[in-house]
C-alpha cells in the first residue's frame, strides 16, 4: 500500500505454503514506517496466535510495542 517513497504495510495472516504474493487469510492491521504509526486489532492477533500462527521477526517486534 502507499505510494512512491511513502510505504504503508499491511499486517496479514497468510498460509505458510502459499506464495509470497498470495491472498491474505486475514488482515490484522497496518504499519507506517515513516510516522511509526501502528494500528493492530489485538484481539485478532491473540486469536491467530492461539491457533498456532507464527509471526515473522519484524511483526513480532511490532507486537512487542503494542503489548508494552
């Protein structure tokens, strides 16, 4: 998402065996690295982690910011 030189990333749940650009199973939030703005649906994140989803290293570090 975003535009040239202004990235905005979606935080999504994706199948581990799917391609990188495959369809997202669920959208959990967004992250704007320029303004450090983070919007996450914490309830959805907890639900997916309880189901066994494993966050990437970058998403795990963003989740630590939300928990604190």
